[in-house]
C-alpha cells in the first residue's frame, strides 16, 4: 500500500508544484471544462436523466443558492489573494536589468543594511566588463534611505505618518541610464545642487526630488482636503507640487516612468542634500552596468570570490546581478503564497463540508426516487454519476461567479512589504493586483475540486441503497 501511495505522489507532486508556480496555471481552465465535458458525455451515453437532477436543483433553490454562495465566497477570496501575490511576484520579475550588478557592503543582502565605503567605489566601478560612456564607467552611486512623512489628515485609527523610501543619488542622469528610466513630459531631473530657493526667503531652500508614479499617487491622497481642492491633479502629485517634511519642503521636479517596478514606490533626491538630513553620509549601493548579461554574471562571481583564483582582493563586498537581487527580494510573496494555500485549505475544507451536508440532505429527501431509479434498471455507478453531476454543476456555477468577482480586483493598487527575509531591509512597494487567466484557472480548479470531493462521498452513499429498502423509505 505504501509503495502504491509513493508512486501516486511521485506522479502527482510535479503537477501540484507546477500548479502553484502561477506561470502556466491558465492551462487548468480547459482542464476543468474538459473534465466537466467528460462528465456530460458520460451522462449522455449512460442515459442518465440529467433533467431530473436540474429540476431537483431548482426545486431546492434555497439550499442550492446557499451552497453556491459558499463556492462563490471561497473562489472570490482565493482569486483576490492569488491576484495580490501574482502582482507582487510580477513586480519583482519586472524590476532589474540582467546586465546590471548591485554591489553592497560585505554581509549585506539588502540595501537598507548596507554601508559602502566611498573610497572603494571608484576602484570597483573601474573593473573590466563595466560599460563605459565617454570613457567613464556607467554606474549609479546610491544611498537607500527611509524617512517618516506626516499625513495631513489621517483617518481615525490609522497611522499619522508614512514611511517614505528615498534614494539619494550622486548623478540622476547616470542613474536613469543604468536603471532605464525616463521622465514624464514636463519634468526634469533635480539640479546638481539638489536644492532651489524657497519662495519665502525666510524659509530653508526646497529639496528637489523626482517621484515614481506609484508614490506620486499615494502622496496625493495624503494631502489635506483644502490642499486637494487647490491641486491641479487631485489623483497624483505633479511637477511643481511640494511635500512638507517637518521643517523642510520637498519640491517635485519630475515624475519617473516606473510603473510595474519596485522603483515606483521611491523618491529620488541628491545624496549630498538628503543624506545629511536623514543622518546618512555614506552610500549603501553601487549599481554597475556591465557590457552584457554574461559579463554581469562574471562580475558577480568576481566580487563574491566564488572562484579563489579570480576574485576582487581590495575589499570584501557582496554583489548580485540585479535580476537575482530582486528575485531574492520576492521571498515575501512566497511566504504570502504559503499563507494563502493554508487559508485556501481551511476555506476549502469548510466548503467541502457544506457541499457534503447539502448533498446528504438532498439524498435523504430522495431515497424513494433512488429506489425507483434502481428498479428501472439504473446501475449503482449511474446513480453515483447522477448525484456527482449535481455537485459539479453547483461547483461550476459558484466557481465562475467567484472568479468573476475576484477578477474585479484586477488592476487595483495595493501596497506590501518586499524583502528577502526578516530584518530592517524590507521595503514597502506599490503595485497592481493582477488577476490573470492563471489565477482564474487556480480559482476554478479549487471550486471544481471542492465540488468533486464534497459530492463524491454522498454520491457513494446513494449508490449503496437497495431498491426495495429505498422504496419503503
């Protein structure tokens, strides 16, 4: 018996893992409809009176609707959660260029806990394999910082301040080239000084910043009602808008085209200005643009010292290709996926119990009908298929409606924490919920599985009735 179970698991496990990768789960949709179509073919060729089953579902419409609602709720919640995870996963996949190499201080796996010595950065950037522009290495010197920003009119019971992620840069134009970002029309990068005089000469200079599109929308919602009425665009901050920061003000000089990446949640400013304001004089990150993806991998191995005969000797640093770095930051989505699987298992168990209760009640009310069908020559397996089809019909209806409700979450803006594990390096990100065909495939499959498992046991009990005993009721 154990050997048989082992063989079954060996066959099923790869499909189970494939199912939860969210890469090709859309294939489950034709599988679900194919399975239901197969059941309908069996019903047709076995001459099972499907009209009898449909009439019973209509006659018992209250019970049918309550059972369908259970399927709808489970499927809608599951597809919404999976859409959230899918959006976070896509965000990590879309961020990063395979030709970029992120260099952090030794032992650091996240920018928030890195601290690179300035004197080593020049030599690191001069290594062979780094792309050069006008005979200068193409690189971005950055400092990842987090500041606390007051919310003008917070909702009662919600936080009064927002944690804002700021990236202090040495040269915004070079950083934009490295990260492949442009500004929306009408904007410009902050100046070499990073500040400009305030309209009121008695106030400190304004700190120039450029924003990601996502954070520009979020910060627009943090304004007071009075400021919203005066705003040119109440839905998003625009060039020329200011952001209060305790005793200083941030002036928006541009909005970056960053949607769909983790940089969508960031504010960029001059490091020599914003760093001292937040108590951070050193850089945390050096991003190098290699000549190609192959050279980027070579530089990663070179700085990490994976080959003892080919490693960087002047200082010890951690280095990752940008795609590998952001892939490691998607650990949060894996944790959420595990949590969602557990939630789906609990909700699915409840749904299965509800279906079983409904089908057992239906069978108890139709014992004489089953006896009559048996006397008319219906075999046990045809009785089984008849009642199992009822359960699958409710599951299909509930699954389709639940998927439709879940799809309404598609495109909604959400926020989450992205990080490679526990620690202070996690970063808040703004992204879109993505309920695509793969997510819908998972939702519909869960619904059909609930219907099959929940209907199978009651159907098996119905097929055991003896004709004469059933007729006596």
